[in-house]
C-alpha cells in the first residue's frame, strides 16, 4: 500500500525554527515528486511547493518562496518542510502529497495525514 | 499564476439529489484539471484527474467534464458520505493552484 506518514503536531513560538517530515512507503520514493500544501484554520488548500527527490530540485509558490524550504533524503524516503523563523500566520495544517502522472497530467495521490503547526507566544 | 474560481462556495442538497459544481480557470488549461474531496478532519482525496477520468476506487456517481477554462464536477445521486468540501486544482502550470472550495451540506 502506498502511504505517506507525516510527523506529529508541533507547538512553537514566533521566531523559532521547525522542520516537519513526510515519509513515503510502498513505492519507489525517488520516482515521484512530493508536494506540500497548506490549509489554514477553516480555509482552503494552498500549494506551497514541491521537490523531486531524485535530484532535490525544488519549485515554490511565489506566496511561500523565501519563507519555507523543502528538502528530501531519498535514502530514508523522507521529505521535509522547514521554517527558520516562524510567524503566528504560519499556524495551519500542512499536508504532503505524492505527485502522480496519469493521462499525462499531474495530480496528488495519496496525501499524508497532515501535520498541525501552531505558532503562538 | 493561474487562478481557479469555484461556484457555488456552498451548496445545500438532499440525499438522492443530482448536484453540479463549477470550476473556472483564469486562462485555458486544456484538460489539466483535478477534483478532490475533503471530509472534516481528514486529508483530501483525489476523485477525478484529467478533467474526466475517475480515480480508482471512486464511485461511478462522480463524473467530471470540461476543457479549456470551464469544468464541472457532477454527483448523480448524493449519498450521505458525499457531504464534504470539494476542490478543483489545475496542473497545467506546475505552480499548481486550487479553487477556494465548495462545501456541500445536507439540506
């Protein structure tokens, strides 16, 4: 079974750093991009960025560029999303998702269970 | 960025109803359009990819259509488990963007 399992909920203070993880299993991790998606409380889905684990090439939404960093360690089938200085506005659920190609079109399947990040003083 | 606009933002319907949700892209995206379902407290789930192809395991009461800028998701006969929020997503650009969501509620 293809699965993405994310790290647990985090509570941090503004200005602190954080790295959350997404571990893939049941497939060849380096063969599929991983995307990260933010969902703020009560709001919709926002694409953060993605990584190709085979070469660690990344692409970011302009809305998130410079504020987060996406990385991956293909030797342990794990992707990461990290912040060097958190803000209260980073409070959200963060999902990772595998990017698949079907009929020549990218889509996201499956998704991780989500990691809730809470930033509060 | 390609902007995706869904309508309506919310919808009340009854079990057995036929419902249609619309998604419009700010530019032509051919058939590079996916639909996801999200239930409260759960991760989104892929329903339809490439505008009209049903993901494996998804009931046949779900269908998608459209190309270019206008797309629809149709549920032919609503079941209790279908009450959820639905999102469209374009993948024409790899700067992927989602619609704002349509919340489907029980009437």
